[in-house]
């Protein structure tokens, strides 16, 4: 989703992790418009934790087996709804974690999109005024 946003808004980016992609979007906004988009830190933490879980499922797990589905080989910043099992295993103990993480992703994307849309709309109005003058 973040990559699509970067492509749509023509933001220069060579990051691979969602937190890095989000940082490049926020920096591009500040550079272009001189203001910051404020994303609630808890939302960013949930989104990054969710991404780590998905990435590790993709790389190391299989959804066909319960054991593999629950074995995730990395850390998560948010532990509400998660519990550890052994040294390197994280188990999703509560589906509310997944719903909360998806809600945080949505909140971040809506916040960023609203900020860009507001300025793009204003730029469009100014362009139309300039055309009228010409």
C-alpha cells in the first residue's frame, strides 16, 4: 500500500521496510510543503509489528500448519495480543492484535492521503487560476 502511494505521488524512494517508506513519504511532504504530517507513534509501532509478522510468515512459515502459522522469527515492537514462546518465537494470542494493526495501517494511510490531497487540491486551484489569467 505504501509503495503504491509512493508511485502515485511520484516520491523518490529506495527503501524496503515500511517504516523507511513511511519516513520517505513524510520527508517528501515536509520538503515540498514545509509542514509535517503527524502520525501517532502507537499506530506506526503496530503497523511495523504487523509487517514484521507478515514478512516472517512469508519467509519462514506456512499457513497450512498451526505450528508454522504461529512461529515468527523476529521481534515485534508491540506486544499487546502477542506472547513469546521460547527464544525466537512469537505467537499471536489474540486476534484483536490483527484488527488493531490493520486499523493502525488504515489510520496512517488516511492521514497521509488527506494531507497530500489537501495540498494537491490547492495546487490544482492555483493552476486553474493561472490558466484563466493566461
